[in-house]
C-alpha cells in the first residue's frame, strides 16, 4: 500500500494529486499531437481530457495490485503543471511495478521529465516504512520509435531488456514495443554513487 505524504518536493518540482483546476494545463498537454504521437490515444478534446482528469483525481494512492498512482508535476519556477508521472503496482509476489510519464514538450530540454520520473521511481523502490512501495523491480514500456523516452529511462538507470517486433496494432499500424527495467539493488547502487545527471513514454 502506498499513500505518500503530499506534496512531494524535488529540486525544482512539486508532485501532488490532481485537482479539478488542473484541467486547463492538462488539456494543453493532452491536446498536443506531439505528445500523443507514441501514446495509445489521439490528441484529446476538452471533454476527453476532463474525463481523464476525473480518473486521475481518484489515483492519489495505491491500495492493491493493479492500482495506479497519477501525480501532477508542477514546475515551481512558473507555478504551472508541466507533466504527469505514474506508478502502477503490477505484482505483489514478484514485487514489480511500472512507471510512466507525459510532459509538455514546450518545457523540454531542462531535465524536468527526468527529475519527475526519478521521484516516482524513488516512491516505487523505497521501503514501506520510509513511505514507498518497496518494489523489487520496476519496468518502463514504450513505442520503439520514441527515442527521447528511451533516453530518459536510460538516464534513470533502466536497461533495455526486450524489443517486441510488431506486437501491437495501434492507431491503424503495427508497432514495436521496447521494455526497460531496473532492480531495487541497481537503483540503490546508483543512489549511493550520487546523481549522474540533471535532476515521454508510451504508458
């Protein structure tokens, strides 16, 4: 079970549960064709964004396997929502979770997505007594064409473990899927060495 103490602060960001007043900023992100290009959904109209926000409003904690944590990422310098990070609990027996992230491309090149994704990865691996989920392994999945998302996962220390060729039919075409992963001990080793760089993805 995971119910973080909010808000969560990083060097430049605030991670918190979504609010109804986030609709405008969220719609700017979800209506952008560049954002939706490698995702399962097409650019969203305002009604579709509102429906997705309704779902996100209920995803502020993980109570059981299958639940997803969805957090708004606010850049403090501009006091604006710039992205979303997610953590889904996939298996209790295997101690596995999955991270995801979607960020406004207009704020790219500043390391904000890496900083936000690193914070959600930390929630996955930290022990429950320290406010985390205590996972053994975390994965990230993406469209193989999404090179920028792959580079983000690599910056977080995840390695490419699988490349599935034309395994999904998405938006009228066969697409390849790539799976990245990192173990808890590997995350610990990277943390002990200190940050290696500045503190988007299909799912």
